[in-house]
């Protein structure tokens, strides 16, 4: 099923009117569009997409990241949103550089983003500015690595996770 | 040929305290159901009337480790969970036994990954490994019977502290 072209045109028109200094590019795949833009706009764009009465992307289905490992822009944040009003799903994508692994939190826009961002921090090491509860999600607090990064070995680094001592 | 027949025939029987204690001990092995993932479903099935673990005196699944004799570790043990499993094992009174139920518990199974302990024998003394993913309840009952055989061969001195010299003045 194709993405609703009228919605797509309105989306791009309103976004460029609202954020004149931001540059939005789109990709379409399997009936869903991706909006790609600079990470400094993420919190404002997220709030706009949720609150605008003609879009109402009320559901933040998932937040995750991609580690492209060898690419120039190493990380890419991915936000998957759903609008019950339009029955359409969009993705927001922002690149995050290896030497500045931070992005603004959207936990104040969607409550579900809180845990998704914690998981992304745990697995990829991207830190979220203004996050209300910035802790690891799955791994132990004293764990030093971020396991879903491509430079972390599949079987882990020996000794990075302690085992209990064997009793005699 | 049961105990009753023997008693009506002779009125007595002879045994050793060791054998009697081991027989009593092996006939009431209370499990600690350490159900961590899907193997726990098969462990529950072993307790239902069809497979009926009560036939072997092990129906009393205690959810406190302090009343248990054998810990059935049923499921994937992650590094984070391993400390919990060890803590519960440490609270069980001696003598105690451990059954590693299923592929994940015995060797990490299909989870060849940084987060899963590749076999709980890295931190627990395992008495018996049960093959399967998950093992059928019959397989768990077989493991329990083998544990019973093992317990039946124990002697009281195996569990006693080594004798200490008493100082005489």
C-alpha cells in the first residue's frame, strides 16, 4: 500500500513552513516514508508531529539506532511513529556522529520514549539530553560496553560480566 | 512383595540406618522450581496429573529454597540472572542437588551470545544434565529418578563434617 500522497505533500509543506532552517529529505519504502533531518530539530519536530491536529502521530512505536560501523556518519537514530487519525506510519531519521554521540530526548513528548531511549543508550551508547531517567535498561549498571555496537564481539569480552564464585 | 507382605510373613526386617536414611531421603526429594523460561512450562507439565511427579515423591514444589533438596534450573540463565540463581542455591540446606534442565541451562543452547551463561556448571555444581529444547516431562522424570539413584547410594558420613579432635584437659 502506498503512502497517502496528499498527506505526504501536506506534511512536507507544513514542516518546511514550521522549520525554515531545517532541511527535510524523504525516502519511501514499502508504503512508509522516512523523514531525514538534522538531529538538533528532533525534539521540536516530534512535538509538532504529535500536536498538529491534521497529523496526530500520538503513538511512538519504537526508538532505536543503527550502527553503520564503516560509514562516515556512524550512527542513525530511528523513530517509528503511528497516527491513528491517518492510519499511516512514518519514520524519523537523524544521523549521530561518532565524536558527538548525543541527541535531545523526546521523552517529554511521548512517555513511551523513556524506556526506548534508555534501551538505545544501553545498546548503542548514544546519550539523550534532558532525559528524566538516564540509566541502562537491560545490562547491569556497572557494565562498561554497549553490546549492539558493531565493534563489540558477539560472545562479549571475557570478564566484562562477572559470574558468581563457584563454591567448593 | 511389598513391605506389608514382608511384615505379615516375618514381622520384622533388617536394614542399616544408612540405607534407611538414604531410602527416606530419596523418596521425598523436594524440588526448588527455578523456572526461568520455557523449560518451566514442561516442568509444570511434569507436575500435572498426566505425568504426575507425585509418583516419585517430588510433588512438593517449594517456592522457598529453605525447604528444598534439588534445584531444577529450567531455562536460559543470563549473566544478570546467574547471581540470583546462585543466591537461591546458597540458601538451600545441605545436602542438595542440581538438575540443569534443557539445552540453554546446560550449555547456553541456541543463545550463543554475550549475555547468556554458556552452561550453569560455570558457577554451580550440576549433578544431572537433561537434554532437550525443552525436554519432555518424561525426560525430567527420568532425571529425577537418576537423582534418586544417586541419593540412594549416599551414606550419612558423606554429609557429616570431618571429625574434629576434642581437646582434653
